[in-house]
């Protein structure tokens, strides 16, 4: 669900940085890169905006093995999942029509509606 939020200089700086960065970044990494570029954005503001951008579907968010949230600009506007290399972090957005059908069937069979899901696949890419 996309919410209209007031555009701010800070959010625009985050969006620009993420649009130019193919890999997933932690909030701390985003904060450091913004500082390196001369964009003065507080760490709390980075966290708040990344969470809002994720809620609005503007960025993808993954949880690393240690539970840290990492963010990347969405490459597609449609619902998708990720295939992530454990070695280098290379990430491919993938569709999963069979998964979507399965999720709908499980929800329906158990009397659930308005179900959402996130699926991340981790492996090792051919570069390693």
C-alpha cells in the first residue's frame, strides 16, 4: 500500500543514493555514504525514511543471517522475491507464480484473507 508522504530533501537523497547502488546496504552504510557525498542526514532520519520507503514499496528489505535489515531500491514494481548469493551479496529479483498460488491456497484453506509474504532464497552464485 503506497502512502503519499511529504517529500523531503533527506528522502530524496536516500532515494538517489539507493537508485545508484545495486547492492543491499544497511542503514549505517547508507548514512556513511550520504555523509561521504556531503549530504547531512542524521542516522535516525535514515532509519525512519528507509522504513517508510520499505512500507511504501519503494525499497526492498532483507534480513541478514545476523538479523540486520539491509535495503535496496526495487528494480521492479511488481511483487517479487530475491535470490541472494551468500558469498558476494549479488541479488536477483525473481517471480514465483507457483509460490503465489500456494500461498493463496494455504490462506484460503485456513480461512485467512489479505495475506502477505516474503520469500528470500540464499545460495552461491556461479562467480564463486
